[in-house]
C-alpha cells in the first residue's frame, strides 16, 4: 500500500531541511552498493515470521485439533464447509461491514468538522485537541471497564437520559442484541476520532494560505472555501483513512471482546473475537485456523483492491 | 484558516465545538469519578498496595523497550536498503512486506501458539516481543523509506567519494537526518506495544510476565468484581499513557505530517 504519493515525498524532503527537489530515490545515480544485508533483518522478522504463520495456519485449517494433542486428525476441507454454514461467521462478516461503514462515515464527518473548527483559532484550542486525542493513546483494555459501566442498565448514560426526559429510550444497551453493536460502534468512534481529526488537521495545515487568501479576495465565504478548496485537497488523507479503517475493521478484537465478549447472542461477534473464541476458549484450533484463512483471503483481496484502485492516479493529480 | 470575525460567530464556534468535544471527555470523567466512589481515595491505596502491581508495569516496560529497539534497528536498516541501495527485485520484497500490513494479529494465534510451545518460549517476553515487532515493522519501514526517499542521493554520493562506506553513511548521515521520522516510529511502536492486548492475553499467563493491559482483568479476579477498584486500577494505568502522550505530542504530530499518510 503506497499510502504516500509523490507529493508526500516532496514534502518529506522539505521537512528534512533539504532544499533540493527530492524524489530521486528510484533513479540510478551511478554506483550503488548492494543492500541485501540491510533489508534482510526486516524480511526475516516480518516476512519470515508472518508468512510462516500463514502457511502454518493453512495447514492447521485442514485439521481437527485441540491445540495440544500430539496426533491431530486430517479432515480436509471439512472445517471450511462447516464454516460456510455457520451463521455466526456470516454475522461476524455483517458486523464488520456495518461497523466499518458507520465508523468511517461518522469519524470522517467529525474529523473534518473538528479540524476546520480548531483551525479557526477557538479559545483554548490545545485543550480540545488533547481531549480528542487522549482516547487514541489509551488502551481499549484500560477503558473497557468504564464503558461496561457507562452502558449498564443502571449506568450513568441511562441516568443522564432519564434526567433530560429521555427515559423512554434508556435501555440496557449491552445486554440486548439490538443495541449492543451500536454501543460497540460508539466506543470505536470515541476511541479513533482523534486519529482522524489529527490527520485532517495536519493535512489542512499544508494548504497554501495564499490560495485561501486569493479565494477570500474573490469573495468566497467560509463554506465556499471549505467545499471548493479544503475538502478537495484532503482527498489523499481521506483515501488513506479509508484504507486504515478497512484494515482496522478486520482487526477488531479488543473492544467487543472486553466490553461484551462478542455477545449477547453473538450480536457483537467480529472475526477476531470468533477466532479467539474458537481457537483458545473452545480449543477448536483447526476451525479457528479456517476462519483465519478466510480473513487472510479477505485482507488480501482488500489489499489488491486498494492498490489497483482506479482513483489512484486521479488522487495523485488532485493532491499536487 | 477560516475567518471568524464577529464576536457572535466566535461564541457560536466555541459552543458548537464544546458540544461536540464534551462526549469525548465524559467517559474519562466517568472513569475518574467511578474510581472515587465507595471508599474514595481508599480505592487507590488498596490498589497501589497490591504487591503484583509493579510487576505488570515492569513487564510492559520491558516488552515495549525491547519491541522499540528491535523495530527501530530493523526498520532503519531496512528502509536504508529499500531507499538507497541496490537490491534486485526490490519492489517485490517491498510488496511482500507491505502485504502483511493488512493482517490482523488474531490470524497468527494458532501457529504462533504452537510454535511458541515447541520453542519453549511460551510465557516468556519473547513470545510477545517477536510477533509484535514483526507486525510493527512493515508500517515503520513504509514511513521511513518514504522519508529517506526525500534525502538527496547527491549527499550520499558525495560522502562516498570522500571514502565513506554504506555503514558510515548510514550511521553518520542517514540516522541523524531521519530523526523526525525515527521519533515518530518510536512513538507509534510505544503505543502499539504498550496497548496491545491480544498477544499478552494468549502468551503470558501469570503476573510475573503479564502486561498492564491484563490489569483490569486481574483486578476483577482480585477484588471480586468491585468495580471501583477496577476503575482505580484503570486510572493508574491510564496516567502514564496520558503523560507520555503529552510529552511526545510534538514528535507524534510531526511524524504524521512528515509525509506518512498523504
């Protein structure tokens, strides 16, 4: 995934304090010593360990194995046929898609709006930035107990709702299948909006102020500037964030596991929680590996889709 | 950037901003006030007097430090090779590395578990450090390579004419020039390692090796579901993270703007 495009490289060069036009990295400039020894550690560690694990997972997925017995049984593709008829797997897929769309849309809107507002020099802007970003650095494992309490039937959220006269919608959020996924999505948004915000905030800082001044002289108002100048120039950031949220949604584990354990009745089950439940809790390691194989395939398809994306060249053109 | 001229629109801006941001603050307030319910500060003295508590922090610190050291060394060398040196089929290797970016750590559980048991490193720091570093390296290499691409080749060619070999160039030119992105990589790796939950959950089994992300779970057992103590332990674990963020805020934001995600 080449998230950074040519303009980014140019900017990186400027930031490094070097006044030459950069991006000469790929051009052969005469003699170049061999670099195998330099990239070897990275390849052995990451490519080695991860590809080895993927291969091993593929093998385990053909077994009926509890993880410890010395002689697992070969079952061929049985785990996969079982998986395709397992409604929990399809639920997990559905939850992944719903939470990806919901978190991405809401975070993008919030991120852009907040970045615009904080670029408008409000009073005590730094404090707002800190409040937004603290959730990003806190481990979900640390904040999960708080959210279990907040969303509890007699928790602070429902107390607040009753206080403002909305007692009718006060429900045990985490204890019923209809609302538990909403709660999990809300927690993800709480956790990650700061990241979206900070990236948009940084990207907006790169917009040439002269362009905005010129637009202003031509009579453009704030809304006009946002729609015609700011938003188009954020395109690269939006695509990068789209990529990150898509990957992130496949990785979802901590929040649903710690807050609802994937329940009630699998209503907050994701691929990660399902793999963990099957492989570790239920000792169905072969079945867990089959789910892993499907997730790896999904990740692969997504990676390819992102890289052959038709908008890539347009985005590069739009960003420069 | 946006012109807010009248006092009225300034006040409106402030109010709308506050309305959006307050929900982000409320859970943090709920955490602190929940931790002070019941016995008040007594919750904290109880939690702090649990003898295992320092162990969790020590373990997290060791794991984070080792992960950072490995990721930094491997990434900088790798990015130098990918950016500035001759490697045949370089792009292929680079793509193989980047492909791993999309993988959730959950899919590695079964093979890593089997391997860790076979190698006898189950319930040791290494069982967490190695996969964690392996998962962090690809993104770090992507950041560092993009940054290094911005360093002009002429600079290296000049050093080479003066007789410097690759090692010297790496040590005396690349490392000093890549400090901004290096700092960002350290911060990213720190957050990733410190906050990781799944790998320690699976590979570390008792307080002598477990990390701070296992603390709430440990206290649920220790204090028999006494929520106030669990929240007090959450606050105690959150404080170092918030302090670290406030100290490293600049490197973090600079790293993001250093050409990473655009």
